[in-house]
C-alpha cells in the first residue's frame, strides 16, 4: 500500500529529446506528488509537484502528467540538456497517517550531447 | 530564503567517537526531518519533528539520537556507529507535515 514504483531505472537520451519517467502508486490516500532532482553528492532539490485535482502541470521545461484513475504520474523534460543529467525521484504523500514522503527507487538520467 | 543548511559537509568518525550533525533553516518551517541515503538509493526517513516535538521515529537504532533545540535547528547526535552507517545524511524542512519538503546538501558520513 505504501509503495511507489518508478521506471525506468536508467535512461539515456540525446540532447533535445524528451525523457519520460513514470511512477505508479497504490495508496489512494496519497494526494501530493513531488519530483526531486539530485546531482551526485548533493541533496535532492524539489523540481515540481502536483495534486490530483489537475491532470497536468508545467514549470519551464518540466511537465508532470497525472492519471488519477490509473494511479500513475510521469515527468517529461522538454528540450533536454546535458545539465539535466541527474537522478530523479518521484514521491507521494497524503493525510491520515501518510504524511511522510514515500519515494520511488529513482531514475538515473543521462543526456548525451 | 529557501535554504536548509547542514554542517559539516563531510565527517569521518571512528566507531567509538561521539559527533553531531547540525541542520538550520530560517524559512519558518515547523516540520523538520532527518533522512539517510545510501548510494543509488532513495532517501530513507529516520525522524520527523513537528512543532519541535518528535512525531515519527522510523525504528532507528539508539546510536542515532535526534534533538530539536528550537524551531530553526535540528541536530543528530551520533555515538558508537558502525561502518554500515556510512551514508549521506540529509536534513529537510517543510511548512508543516503536508507541504513541500526542502532538503539540505547533506553530510557525507564515513565511519571507520
């Protein structure tokens, strides 16, 4: 019930391409879905987050798509750049005893020039 | 200011040492967290403080002892650690338990 499944584990994309990272959750009490970007040796940085009342959210080149019925959400990175190479974690949390962030297993993204 | 500051950045300690990790935020956040992260793994929650009271302890061994002296500071006291405790220790804070969490840069801990 607490799991967040993330795929793929690693992803290599050409510069300018659109990497897509997918996450699926089981706990229907989750109502907050953030994405974190982490560079080696650094802490995770909050990238973008969505709540289930919308199906899509864009911030700059980053877009979250959310499918409540399928219990899935995904991160799309438009016009990807080598500087986007990092590990990306999805996460989920909610009220009623689910306040702690449950993280996905992470996706190591490499953007090649 | 959206910064969570952790000190030290790196720490090497022996198994008999006592050391402390420090975390500070000045965003007025009332929830603060300690996470442990091993290489190529997601952060793993250790402790949560809400309004300066310990609200979640994820069954962490007693050799890790958290302390929240005030609403801006969070400490993690370390004693008699094992080599397998070597990891990146992350502090985070959020407005409350249900809002965005901001992470610090972490303390890279090596136990020898």
